[in-house]
């Protein structure tokens, strides 16, 4: 018979392990040109560049970026995507800032779902700025209409499916990073947004028009 105190201790140990889990190393993929991520978001969550280095390593980043006071610079796609994810979640602590798009993996009774949304709290109520390391979230409390709109469907035959970062950027976005007028049917396409995020772009919308923008 397992005593209550022994079981309680075992569960506590498991919880500690889960809370300190380190992600497997991310596959390195070099970028053709260095990419920069502004670090103003660290002030929103009261963190510093040293903390960011630790979080990137915990997320599995193997190619350490160059981090200065106000900017992170990297030539590695996995590092860029991890930094973008941390930055996006920090917006949850920034009052008055227009939120970017969040890439949320959800688990539910019908299987895993990938959701790209600007309304993360409607999908995962209580989501916080330090939840970026969680690999998935429950879908049970998601708003059904928003969940339907944000769900990524398979897009293997889409014209952008096989594009690399440079060709995708040139084809769909103008010099300022704004979605071109001839492609604005993509503005509400979660699969298109997922492609942008997978290529390391930080995805948001323009202030007044609501049109997609990339950094």
C-alpha cells in the first residue's frame, strides 16, 4: 500500500520536473541575412537580456544570438522563431499595445489543433506573458467562433506552401511589410499566417486598416 504522504511527495516531484522541463534542441536552419528582434518587450515583463538568453536555451535554441541592450540579432531561423514567440507573449502584459498573432497548439477531444489568433484570451482564458514555454493548451474553454476562425487547415497545395522566406516576403508583402492589395484575401487565412510564422516573421496588423504586416 502506498502511503498518502509518499504519494503526495511523488506527485510534487513530478510537478517540479514538469515545471522545469527543458525543450529538446531545435533544428538549426541558417537565414540568408541576419534578422533583428527589438527588446522593448523585456521592460513590459520586468526582465533583462540575461533572462532572455536563459529562456531561449530552455526552449531548445542551440545557436546563441547576439543580444545587445535594445536588440537581438540572429542568423538562425529556430532562434528567431523562439525570440518572436517570447516577444508575442510579452504583449499580454503590455496595456494599450495592439496584440500580434499568437501561435497556439491546442489539445481537445477531436485531436490537436493549431490556432493563429490575435485574440489569445478568447482561446485560452488566463493565458499569461510567461506561458510561451507551454507546448500546448486545452481547447475546452475556447470561444467556438474564434476557434473556428483561427484553426489552421492543411494547405499543401497553396501557392505559398513551398516558398522560402525571401520569396514569400517578396511575393506577398510590400517594402514596408504590409500585405499587398492583390493578396488581401489572405488576410483572414490562418494557414497563410502559419506559413509566415514558420518562416520567422513576426505577424501583426496595421493600425487602421487591419491588414496583415510582417517584421
